[in-house]
C-alpha cells in the first residue's frame, strides 16, 4: 500500500513539474523586423517581407504617387511595396546625404534630393538625376524643401561677414536654377530647416529658439512660437499648405506639433519616437492627414477636424517592439512601415 501511495505522489510531482516545461498558454515568439502594411482604419495588417532587405544605409522610406516605395540609404531604391523587388534608381557615383530628405512635387512626377554635396532633380518616369547646383569648395547643399507654389527650393547653408547682413539660408529659383540668399537684418540663430511660403512673402524657419519667419520685404525676423526645437527632421507641410508639421522637445521627450500659418496657433499631436534619422512625422500629399509614431504605435491625425486615432499598436494578437520608419500613401488610405513584430 505504501508503495502505491509513493508512486501516486511521484506521478503527481512529475505532472506538476511537467506543467512548468509545457505551459498551457503558448509562448510568444521573439519580435522580428518586418516590412508591413496596414489600412489607415487599423484593418488589413500584413507582414510583407522579413529583414534584411539588402539596402545599405537604409534611413527612411517614401511613397510615390503611383504607390511605389522609395528606400533612402546610401543610394535610392524603388520597389512595388507588396513584393519588394528592389531596384536602384541613383548611380553609384552619387552618395546620398546622410540625413534623409526627399521632396516631391505635388503632381508626384519629380523628386528633389541632396547627394555628393549638390542638389539634384529626378523625373520619376525616367529616373535620370539632373544637378541643379554648383557647390563651392568645402561646402555642401542639403535638405531641399519646395516652396508653396513649387517655384523655389530652399536648401540648408549660410555664410556671411561680421557687420553685414547675414545670409541665413539659400534657395534656388527652379525657373532658371539661379541661386539666391535669404537675409535677416536683425539677429537670427542658424536655422535647422526652412521653407518659402510665397503667398505670405515669408521664409519660415525653425532654429534653437523655436518657429519664426523672415519677411522678404524688410528682411526682419519674427519669432512666432518659442519652444525647444529639434534639428533632426525637416518640415512636413499639409496638402493645403496651411499647416507646417514639426516637433518640439520637452525634458527627454519630443512631441509632434502642427502650426497654423494663418494665425500661428499650435496644435500638439502627441509624443513621438525618434529612431536614428528617419522622420517620425509624415504628412499626406493629397489629403490633410498626418501619420506619426511613438515607439510602438502609429497614429493618424486629421488636420481638418483635429481628431487623432490609433492605426496600429500592441494588442492581444500582435506584439509591436518598435516602429522604425513609416510612410503613408498620398491619399492616406494605407500605411507602410518597418517594425519589430511578433504575432501571438
């Protein structure tokens, strides 16, 4: 009898130990880096391809008007987003500027970018780059931004002499490719980014003091919104050219904001996650929607209604470790993104 009791106790102990090694709930897999897509309403999540993608220096992604993906790395690559059959579209002798910035015309036919110390224009129908600047020695042009009417493109860079008006930024007239400078007769700290809004006859900029502008009539600088800004990203502009999207710092965190250029009202969209150099704020080209990300969510913000919604984030069925980069379609119906994902 004692032997039977002993066997029963031993069997019970083995069953108890076995439950530790074979849990009733399945273990969650480790996150893996995937290129994914999702509809803007949160439906239709799809994992497209697992990393690596064999794109040296991959820093950001952009969507073209015909819904192809451009990958910005040491070169530019393009692909159908649902197959990722990636093809280079810039030659080997061009080295892309290390801070990603592609500027597209509203018709989607042309892209501007900085490479090998100069500014280039590329027709996406032919993928043939055309150099539109002639850079001085020991200098470079970078981070292009089109004006509201797309006649001018501003580029980072400045120089000047003490006692004279300081050139705070430069721009190119795209009609004849002539180079011009923006001057300020009063002091202005070196800008991080800038954009000409010709309808207001102003050059809007962001520097360490916040958001301001230089009036082209009198060259006076005005600070419109004081805050601690970031040099890391470029302006995003709403499709109606009314809002400029940027970020400000608070303690150790950064927040996406929209600034109304009519009255300089500032709207806070939410906290963002900054990963390496990719832009965490992306505005759609054909609709007044903005998509931005924190570490494990992508959000949609409607600039017409000022309503924010979640596109994707961690759930019972999906683990999101971090979202590395993202880009919406021009109409805002879908988002493509690169993230650390685990499906439960």
